């Protein structure tokens, strides 16, 4: 299993970024996938998840601003981040869910750093 | 929202000693959907325990989890130098779907 994030970087407050996560080594289409972020010196925080049928969920702090999606033809997970705020600064991890009905994060990417600053 | 409170904040022990980490939930965790992760500096978290007491693949048997309802424990029976890390508990259920504790740092003397 390999998860490789890309698309992180510096964004201005109010700006946008799109993160990608290239998945390999497993059947991408049969597992729920998530984004989890970690601000410097803090614990992890759930950002968003997408099920195998396309159902989505979001953490309260990003609802209405972030959008998760997946492309099963390219085994890629996305996170579109709009209206970015300073408090969105964090390392963003793509994480695979163990299995439907087993809501744990069993594989993680290396992370993509997102910095929101003017 | 289910809030997870971990204690102690830092644990400083010698190799071979037993470490006991606590995770207390503000409400009962449904179906014991409780996991523990280990995170070393500059790395992503690593799944250790799921379902409160099942070890993930490849995890040494010195790591064990127990508990139910609102009180959960991660025990490291014989500390090794490589166990130096921050340990997080995580639960599933409610809104938001997933929450994490604030972490316990384990230092090996």
C-alpha cells in the first residue's frame, strides 16, 4: 500500500489549493478514504471522508469550504480547499480506512504541508 | 462531539518498564470503536490497536489495549528504546465522525 500526497504549499488567506493523493497497492475502489490534518504541535484532526459509493462527510471546521472527491479510474483522492484561513495551516495526510465497518486509519501518506499566510 | 482526554501528558520510563496510557471519553464509545496510534517525529501516525484490544498487523505483542465504554488503556509491557513516541487514541461515532485525543508523550530514559 502506498499513498502519496501532492499539491501542498503556501496559500493566502481566502485562497484555494487542491490536494491530491495517489493510491497504489490495494483495490482503491472498495475502501473508504479520508483526509486527516495535523497542525504544528497538535494532535490529528479529521477533515473529510468519502465512502465507496461516494458519500461524504466533513469536520465542522471545514464544512462548506472543503470538498472531497475520488477518481477510481486513476486511483486518486482529492481535497479541494477554498476560503482558506490561517488556522487551516497543517500537514494534511491522506489515510485509508481499514475496511467498511472498521473505522480506523490503517495506512497513511507522508503528508503534504499547507501553509496559509499573507 | 465525543471528547477524548488522554493522561498523563508525558510519561518518562526506563527500558524494560511497563507503560500505562489512559484515554477517557466524554460519552460512551459505541461498539468499542477505539484505536491507538503511535507517532514518531516527522512521521505519520501508525495504527497499533483497533476495536479497543485488537493488535494491527505487524505490531509487537508487548502492545496491548483494553477497556470499554468511556475508559480505555494502552499498555506497553516492556518498553524498548524505539517506543519513544507520542501515542494518540481515536474514536468513531457521532459528529464529527472521528476524534482524537491530545496525545501522551512517552520518553525512554
